[in-house]
């Protein structure tokens, strides 16, 4: 499966923002869960990632937990969120 | 006063030569391999060293931990102040790790140690405070307590207001009972002298020097106490 340019950009953003030592872009499967399983991110990472999306793309996430869960499910859903809502 | 006995210790500092002492890690960056990478990424150098040392001294993660640092993580705190000054939102991860008990919190998650864990800052009297707290837990019936002291250089911005501090961390396992490999810690009043008010506050590197025999005493003017090893013991 090919990775889009935006997905690659998001991988780099995740690695840099969350200081994932020993993780490379190739280690992040766009379909795998980002949180708990798969990449294994935690709730602090979710907050940090939300902040990074706001800074980089101007996206403000609603405080609704269910929609955040869907947006943050995996890299593909995150890319779809950025695609749809970015203002910069 | 009840005697304290040193059971074992570990130290980390890149500012000394280990000279074959396997208890002392002198690498620039502590391995931090005792804890999973996803937790390790959040630790600074002192935090990595502390987690490694604690897990070496207490593999079963069963003992009470007393963790002292005079300055804590000044770098993260200062970065947050800069962010606030710029009107930027605070980084949640940076905030979570700037608190004084962050390192032992990460250690607790990684090791599964659910015993009492205490974070101490005492304006230069950290060693005295650690000894007092250790005595308390041991008097309450603990067989051993883990005592940790770590500091890193304060950020340049604060350097004029704080004593020069070299990166070092040290962890000791203490108990009340003498054994084959223990050393007795002599704890006594520091006689008041004209120069004692000028004594620099003991830092983690001083404790390492004392453990390796490079320094005979730890003297703390703020608590009016001094510590030395029972005479005639060899340095470990």
C-alpha cells in the first residue's frame, strides 16, 4: 500500500512531536491503531498530538471524545481529518 | 540514634572516571534500558539514570523510594514559561514531566512498584532530608529503603542564581541491620564553626565522591549534620 505525502508528513510530525526514539516512519502502519495497541501511544500523547494539529494545520478538535477517538484511530483517519479541516 | 547501613549503591555521572568501579556509570547518556522505550522517551538524562539504578538495586521493585532533587527539571519549566510568554498553549507532556515527582512516577509505572514514593526538594539540604526520611521509614519497619539524589545543571538563564551543578545521580539502598557487605553510616552533629556557614550544599556528585572514597565527609550546614563511613572500612 502506498503512503500519501500527507500521511508521510503526519508520521514525521508524530515522531518529532512525541519524541518517539527508535521509531521510524516505516514503523508506522497507516492502518494500525495509534493508541494503546499498534504504535502504543497514550493519553498524554493524544493531548500533545491535538496541540500539534492545532499549531501546524489550524485544526481545533471538538471536546467530544467519540469523534476524537475516530479521528485518532489510525494514521489514515488522522490524514482524512487534516485533509478535511486544515486551514493552513 | 539508630545506625544506618549501606547495603548497595549505584551512581551515574559523566564527570568522573569509573576506574573499574562497576557501580558507577560514566557514559554521557545512561542506557535507560530498564524501562520500555515508550516511557523512556519522556525522561531526561537524570530520569534515565534513576530508573536504571533503582531497578538494579531493587529488581523486585518492592521498596519505598525517596527521591530528592534540588532543582528538578529546570529546562522543561523554563521552556513552559517561554511558551506562556509567547502566548502559546502549554505542552501537556512537558507539563506532566516538569513536576517534581515525574521521574519516580515514570519509574513506578515501568516497574510496577506501588510502594510509597516521595519527591523531595530542600533548598540544598536534600541529603539531610533524605537521611531523616529514610530513618523514619526504617523505624516503621521497612527492611530497606531506596534513597535517590539527582540533579542536572540549571538552565543558563538561571545560572547566576544557583550554585554550579554538574549532572549526577546516585541511588543507595539502606537498612538498619549490619551484614557481610554493608557499611555503617556515621551521622553526627556538625560542630558550629566560623566556616561552616559557607559550606556548599552537598550535591549528588559529592555523594558519589564520598561513596568512592574521594571525599571523607558529607557536611550539610543547613541541617547542622555531617556523615562519614565507619572508620577502617575500605571504599567499595
